[in-house]
C-alpha cells in the first residue's frame, strides 16, 4: 500500500540542516543534466493559479510530481495561500510509493535552496540580515539562512505591523527586530531576503550596498517583479534554472524586453555555482542576486528524503 505522509509526518522526519544538503545535491544534479523535468505547466484560475511539476532524478534515483496551487485570498478562508500535494513514484516501475502533503515541503525546501545560495553568494563575513516579508517564508528563511551565516542583527519589514510583531514574537531565539520601512531594513544589510507577494518592486537599487547578496523568492510570474530593474542590471545574477527564469521571472523577462540586458546576463545556475564556486561571487564588492522560482527536482528530492526517513523509522509500518 502507498504511504501517506501528512504535514506533521513530514515535519517529524525533515530537518532543515539535512534539507539544505539535499537541495545542494539536487541543484548540482539539475545543472549537470542528470535531471529530467520540464518548466512547470501553469493554469490560471480566478484568484490564483494551479501548476504541475514533474521530475525524474537519476542520481537518487527518485521520480514524482508536485501539484501546487496559489490563491492569495485563502487566508480569509482560513487556508494558506500556497497548497500542494506531492506524488512519489517508484523510478523502476512507476508504482505509487507515497502521497505527501507538499505545503511544508514547499516552504522548507524553498528556504533550504536560499541557504545554499547564501552559502555560495553571500560574503563570508555577512552579519546583518534583512527580511522583507513576515509570513511563513520569512520564518523558514530565518531558520535556514542562520545555519550558513552567523547573523548578529536581523531586520524585518512588511506592510502589516501586526504580522511583523507576530514574526518577532515567534523568532525570539534570533536577534530579530522590526523597522519602519523596507529602506530601513535594506540599507547596510549584507543579505537581503525578499519573500513577498508584491507584483511590483519592494526595494530600490540605491538602498543596496556594495557586496550585498539579494535572495529574491517572490514575483514568480512574468508580469511581476520585486526588485528595482536597475539593481538587477548592475548585479551578478544567478538563477535556479535558466529555462524557468527566461519564461517565468518578471525580474528577468521584463528586464530583457526593456533592453536593460540580454539572456547572457544570467551568470550561472545555482547548481553550476555549487559545482564551480568561481561562477558565483567574484569579489567582496560585487552585488549578487539569486532569483528563486522553485524546481520540481527540489520537491521530489525533499519528498524522497522524507519518504525514506519515514519508512526507515517505522520499518514499513503504515503511516497516516
């Protein structure tokens, strides 16, 4: 019988530290060409969209697909904006191995990938973290990035003062404080994380200091951008997937359409940087950007890790 892993089951077996290492391996495999996956298929729906994300990871091996929806009015219905289910298949037979709740996997693997990017693109002496946004991704990114850099100051800003206050209250083990604006959070920060639902830029080019690293997680549709286009144009740009960035990222697509830069402005995929760190940050004063869109291989690798750990811990017993 296939295994069902609900969110609590997945949380019980996935550690952020283990997930960061799994994502680094998966990203390197993707850029090395040992992963088979198309750019996600997206269907627009009233109030949101539905996407399918299949992948085969030959090095694991692992095979499966994530079905994900994003509906921004869901909080008024008591639901998360992002919901997902992951189907894991036997790569040798196609047999159904497991069905996993994918909401937490999406949250955690996104932050884990950003931690990999921070490991390779941020300065070693980075100590000030700015987080623009105060939702679930802000929380997961604070946890993940704190495992790869030692931050002595964390600034948070989002439009909702109540949400900012909740974020600080839930993050007491970290040196987090709220600030009065996105500009106040960004100026002087070594690492800047953008985890918003904004379709328009939330930071300006002039706010970002030399040597900073920007992690851009929002704006995942071609008609959205969350960074000042001048900032993208002057920075070293790394993406998770060239094919996806040139189709889905408004920060990239619109910059090209406006003639600010060409496709070659994408310096590397993150998996290429993992394999050859010289493709990442070149000097201490360079501004680096990681544009994250999310890859099916990340979901399948995370689901495979959760499945293996869950079945090992229960010695094949039924899980619900």
